[in-house]
C-alpha cells in the first residue's frame, strides 16, 4: 500500500474541511454548543454504532471463512478492508483486497475468494434491495435534501439501484453456479509468460474455489439468513453514525428522515474518484443536512466529528496494522 494514497486521502478531506472553516466557521459559534446529556449521548452513540458495524462485519467474515478464522482475526481483516476503502476511490473500495487479507490470516486462496465474493454479494444485495424499497415506498421529498437534488433523485436512485442489482445477480451466478468462470479467467491471465510460474497455484486455487462453491450450495437457509442479518445490521449501523452525530447538535430534527437520506449520500459518494470519497462526502454532508443546524458553523464541527469517527479512525488503525500485514506476507512467501 503506497503512502501516497494515504496522504492524498487525508489532504483532500482536510482541504475541504479547511475550506468550509474559512467560508462558514465563526469562532463565537462554539459558545452555542450545549454540552448537555443529549450532546454526549449522541457522540457516544455514534462511537458505539461504529463499533457495532465492525463487529457485525467481522462476524460475517468468521461465518464465511469458518472455524480457522477467529473473531479477532476477522476483526483485523475487516479493519484492513475499511482502511483500503478509505485510501482508494469509492468505485474501487476495499473488497478486492479481502481475499489477500484473509489469505494472510491462514485461509486458502480459494476459500478466501469465496468469502470475498459472498461478502460482496451480501453488501450489494442489501444496498440494491433497500434502495429499491426506499425508491418505491418512501416519498421523494423525504429523501431529496436540498433543492438542487430535487430533479435528480429519482434518476440517481433508479439507475444506481438497477446497476447494483445486476451486479448482485452476476455475483450470485459466479458464487453458486459458475465458479469455474472465475478460475478460467485467472488461468487465462496466468498463461502470460511472466505469470506462468503461478500456474501450479492456480490449479490449487481452482480446486479450492470449487470446493467452497459446493459447500456454499450445501449451506442451510438459516446460515444465509445469518449472513443477511449481520450485513443489514452493519449497514444500518454505518448509516446511523451520521444520524447519531446529528442528534448531538439537532435533537429536534427529523432523525429518521436523516437516516433514510444516508442512502442517497452513500450512492452519490460511490461515484467519487477521490480516496474514500474524500471531499465529496464532507461537502454532501454539509449541503444535505444544513437545515438541521441553526448555525452554519455547527455544520462544520459536525462534519469533522462524523468523518473522524467513520473515516479517519480507519486511516489511523489501518496505518498501525499495515506493517503486521506485510510481515505476515513476507513470512508466507518464504
């Protein structure tokens, strides 16, 4: 992992926050913060939701990878995935590195690939289904946010939901019915002259992937319901972090509506070319929730707290864990 990605993610986010501070922040507004029980409970609640989100994601990795992966190792894998998502463009994300992190924890490449694809399928299925439900049953004015989003919200939700739904269907086919397609693609790539030395590992990878796919088809309905449940709880907790922060500053606002608006924010940030949606996420939060604050300066403070909990914390944790991951890699390669 290049340090340049980490620095870029940090600098872009800081630049936007500094811009918001220069344009909107008034130092005298700090005196308006009321350090009440509601304020502290909102911040603590946001931190608890971040912890719950990661616990659920780690539990999912443990369920998918099986007994060899302890909860502690699964949590490390989840945190590294979040770190990777934070330093790569949102369209790339950290999912592609999941199989590498699982492999460093002792899971075979075939089973690691299966766990990565199954986790990705669970995420995409939740986002597509929940977005479609919001699109169909929630009045658009409750989701549109500022006026400039009024005309684009239906198009944004409709197109993004259909794309994610199609991607989910493809993942379902690859995992349960056509794992040999993945193995075939990998085998074809390894026919290149400088990759031929990996063909032995490709054969083992293909065998492991087929075994994992067969085991997946043999899993009970209750097993997949557990995967769906922990995935839903994780995502609802992720979206709830911003709402908890809002409750600390604007306890009288419509927090349920704010929670539903998180789906829109997430879908928009997915198209950002910046690492982890840096810059766009901060701006969108400020634009989207401005009406929840009596003073624009409070928006900047809320943005800083939200991103510290849901973004910069992963940069810090991942930077600490990264040397250990590369150490595992060197030991494995020996």
